[in-house]
């Protein structure tokens, strides 16, 4: 059973519609019992880091997610803020993250960017895959995805980086470690490439 974690911090409708287009039935739930039965999890999210972690805490989801991901090694995909919450911390706030990756989330540094490069990073951009992954099976080189964010993932272990994207400078736009993966972009808004990525996660990951 694929469970999309409904913590109230994302537009789940678009994601469910995209999954439906590829013939995947997903259970959307914030209930511990449903999450415990999942054989795959998607953790979507939009908004601020602290608000996202506070929602998970308020809904008593941290313990069950940690058990599923760290102990049972359930395949899990984080999307946008859902990926960022997998880090230890964020400069956007003070609340500790899930710490599934040794990483922090930082704001784009305008001092390293061309003045023409805007923050937030919004719109279509290419990814550059830097290691092999089932998540990107059947993709051409440098596919494009849709992004909306002002903060990005900064891993301390380069082996966790699956793909990078250039916005003023390269940043980690996809990560993977064992049973856990995250993407900064929105596959549910990324047409054929987003559909393929979700299909790969469901069928291959």
C-alpha cells in the first residue's frame, strides 16, 4: 500500500491526480495505523521548515515515520519541503528536522549569484544526475522539472546527492540514501518527467 502522508502542509490533490494518471491508487492519510501498514511512503510538503516539523509533531507522526523509515526501511520519497524535513536543521528556523540525512537546509546565497538570478527559484529547470538510481530509470540526459523554493538542501555527505540543478550555483535537487529519496522539485507539476519519476518510485524503488 502506497501512503501519501497528509500532514496538512501540501497540496495533495495534484499529487494524487498525477498518481491516478499512472494507474496508482494511493491512500492519503495522517493516521498512524495507515502509515504503519504502508509498503511505500510519500512525504510531500510546501511552506516553512519549522511549520512543517511542528505539524508532524502536533499530529504525532514523527515516531511512526522514524520507525517505518529507519527501522523497517520502507521506501520513502520526500517532495519539496518533505525532502527538506529529512535534514537535521534549517537556517529558516530553529526546530530540529527528522535527521534522516546528515544535512542542513540553507537559503540561496545571493552573494554567489548573478544579480539576474531571482529568489525564489521558480519555474522549469534542468537536473544533472550524478549517480545511478532506479528513481531516474528511462530518463534522457538533463530532464526538466518544476521548482518553487527559496531554500535548498546542503548535504554533508556528497554520496547522498543524486542530482544537482544550477540556480546561480549548483545545489542538490535530488538525494538518495538506501530506502530514502527526496526531490526538491514538484513531480506532480512536471508533466511527463514527473509522471515517470513517480512511476519509477512506485514500481522500481
